[in-house]
C-alpha cells in the first residue's frame, strides 16, 4: 500500500480533478462519507449521539462540515466549533459551510477565546471530530489554536482526526507546536507518511483508509517511494509448501553466532529460522560452547568451530566458517559473537568470500562499523539489521540524529553501502539502494526487550534460505516478526513478553498473515 507525502497527495488530487474530471466538491463529499462510515463502524449508529466537530479554515475544515451535515441527516446531535471567521471560507469549504448552515446546523463561530469554555462544551459531547488542520500545515500551532488542541486532548472523549491529527507533519511525523492525540485517524484516499513516523505512531490511534473516489489507476501509476507492508502482500510472498516437499526443499540455513555469555542469541536466531519454515538449520559456534548449545538445540545441528581462549571466534575460525557458510542457502552473521579484535577480523575476512546471501546483525554490525568500505567487496546480497544505536555507529552520528530522521538515516546507509537496511524500532523501516522505503505496521512496545532482534535475524535468514529475494525476505520477515510480537502480547500482556515468546508465535503469525491485514495489537491499519 502506497504511503504519500503532502505533495504527492496534492498531485493525486489534481490529477483526479483535471484528468478524470471529478469535481473537487465531490471528492470532499466522498471524504466526509468515508469519515462517517468509519465513525459508524467504530461507534455504532450515530442517531442521538452528541458529536462536536472542531473546524479550521482549509479543506480539512470543509471535510468536517460535510461530516456535520451527514451526521445531522443520521439523527446525531451535532455542534460545530468554527475556529475562524466563516466569512473567510472560500471554495469547497464555503460551499459546505453554506450547506450545513442551510440545513439548520448548529455552530459557534468564532468561539469565545476561553479554553475552559471550549473544554466544557467538548465534555458535553460523546465524540469529537478533529477537522482543524490537514497535511498542508507547515508551521507550529500557536495561540488560540494550540489552546483548543490542548482542550480537545483534555476532554477525555474519543477523538477522530480527519486525514491526519491536527498539528502533526504529514511528511515526517514531527509535532508542529501542539498535536491532537487521536483515538482514530481516518486518512483520505492514501495513508500519509507522517502517520507512521515520529510522533505519528503515538498520536494517530487506529488508522482507517477512506476511499474518496480517486480511480485506483491513478494511485497505481503514482511514483511513490514509500509503501506500507500489508498482510495481503505478505500472504502472496510466503514460500510455498508443496505436498511432495522434503526438508531439502526449504533450504539449509547457516547461523554464525555465540560467544561466552551470549549463547542465548545463537539459540533464538536458530530457533526462529526453524519456526519460519527452514528445512535445515545449522549453527556454527565456538567449539568450547558447542556442548552447551548442542544440549539446548534439539532440532538444530551444531558445528564446533576452533576458537580463542575467551571462547569466541578468532582468526583460526575463518577457514572452517567459510567452508560452513558457503554450503548453505543463506547465512546470518553476528548474533552474540562478541567484539574481540580477532572476532572483528573474522567478520571482515568472511564478507568478501561469502557466496550466499546473508544477514549481518548485532556484533557483526559493530565489526563493520569500523570499516564500512568492506561491504563494497561483497559479491552477494547483504541485509543489515541495526537498531538505532547500531545505526548511529554505522553512520558516525548520534542516537538522537537517527531518532530525529529514521527514514533519512535508513536511506542514507542503504545507498552508501548498496545493501538492504532494516532499521528496527517502532514502525520498522526497510530501505533499499533505489531510495524506496517500506514501513512495517505490526509490532508493539512489549517487543522492546533483549533477544527480539535475534529472532528477527532468524526469521529473515530462514526466508532467505527458502529462496525469497532479499527485499521480499526483509519485508515478509519484519511483518511476521511484528505480528508474532502482537500475538505474544495478546497471550501474555505486552509487559511480560520475552524473545522466546516471539519464536513460539511465529507459526501462528504465518497463518494469521494469510487471513488478516494486521496483527491484533499496534497501530491497526484498516480499509
């Protein structure tokens, strides 16, 4: 599903009006219908319900006025708060104000500049519709508008924002002064990028996409670099499971992982690859740890590799690791291997000589951060899976820099290294060298616990090993990973999730992805 910036959405609107001949007034009417439909789906019949609609000057306000008129026709008790002088309305917004007023609609315009008055009025409503600012907002909300936003947030009523919460940048998810904390956002035609970045993740609530009548062909033809991964896409990309298959059909995955004190990373990565459907999984680990890991992994084959006295990979490990890795269909490098100088040298020696696709994670990323140019010597596709701290090391910047512009950071590293980059975190991002970015809608805060990144590495490597292309493995992998986390949170509560809960939930996530657009928790996306 495409995710657009404000400019990209404006271009779609213009194309629909100029090339398809759809009147802009009709698009606004359809937007209002979509919002009302979403309200009814979420809150039941609107008859006798008390609804406050807070309206600004532009097209977002016009959408709100359409909603007010349609709700009146459904028997709702509607009160519109207009935050500007109605004589300043123009175009479609003016037309819909006139329709609402002529129908006998109640409105206060402009309201008393008292936040307490507005708050009292809003608390008398059962539901609030935010139609103040849309994606055209480019400067911070201040003064009376900011006070109204805070009053809406303090009302403790369900808040439905039209297109995007007022005060949120539609492109970056940055808060512009003050922002509405919506219960639900009904985004129009195509999701807006800011809903999935920055504060958009916490301010948007459940997200519903409303069809406003733009022909699908126009959306399909639009050149948009950001997309949302959907369950329907994942379902079509999952590796097939033919009836006459055998274990060799589903690949032989190699995991290069573990050091003293970090055997859990090796276990989680290996088990996740198996749970994702890999036919065979072998773990290469320091030989002094092999007995321990062999007793922990019943279904995984272990391969003891010569190590150094600190029980980690050393220079003597390079040749046996190459022999191990290049016989597999895909490999993961890095979970729990440690950061000893010799171990770093092992990673640097493997990269130019590997002949199968591979994932670099965790301590493997720390190793290459010292010399990113080594990736230029690689002859096979690479997927990097940093969390924000690792991303900061790879780019030579601060964690704050990464957090401020996650999309930009992921794209920069991908283009700099010619690799697929998965920037983990709330709304995990997948960046490709061509500048495209995929956003994952699944996952929840309970996954912010040690070991879940190892699970992701195992899932993606398992998919690579079954023959998926690197980008497809990345997209399907992050979606399933988040969905497994959502399933685990439903079963255990988000506070109590541990990484092994995700591993156990992977098979159910694969089954669920075939039948539903999103997981049971998180920033739900509906149509």
